[in-house]
């Protein structure tokens, strides 16, 4: 492949990358559609998302709720109680990268729901949580 073709190919791929990014609304819509299979006429609720976020699940002594590490304000940084690592704000308003990769969102829901809730979160819970984050995420 000559240099011109390589440059053109790279430019085309670079231009396509932003198109591959998802929005919080798209990811939430996917979870909402999945929830609708179980709950007819499901509509995501920021209030239910808030309730999930602040609930004291008490599955783990170190991580009884989401707010233990993330704090009560999704616009602020959090701190992991076990590792001490800083956690970027959950709000997509503050961190434009939040909820823009379905793969990452699924990974973090799986890990965090298992550790905090003690089970995998349902599609409805995920949709509600993302709705809460989209609408501001403040308790």
C-alpha cells in the first residue's frame, strides 16, 4: 500500500471513530427495550435510579451502597473505599465519556452490581440508573 492510500485509509478510520461512540441515551434505550420484554410499558425512572444509587444494600461491609465510593453527587469525583483510587464523576454532563461505550457500561454494571447489590442488576435497574445520571444525578 503506498503512502497516499495509507493516509487516506487512516483519515477515513479516524473520521469513523466518533460515529462508533454511543450516547447515554442510546445505551439507556437498549436497557429500556430489554426491560420492556419483562415489564410491559416500561419507562425509565430517575427516581428509581436514585433509589438504587442510595440504597443501603449491606451485601458488603466495605461497600454497603453505591454512594460509599461514588458519593451522593454524580458531578463530583468519588474514591474507592478499598483501593483508594479516585473515581471520575458519574455524570455524563461532567464527564462526556460516561455511558458512551456499551461494553464498558456492561462491564462496570456487572462488577459493581455484584459487589454492592449482591447480584447482577436488571435491565430496568440499569436503565433507571442511567436516567438518574442523565437527569443530573444529585441526591
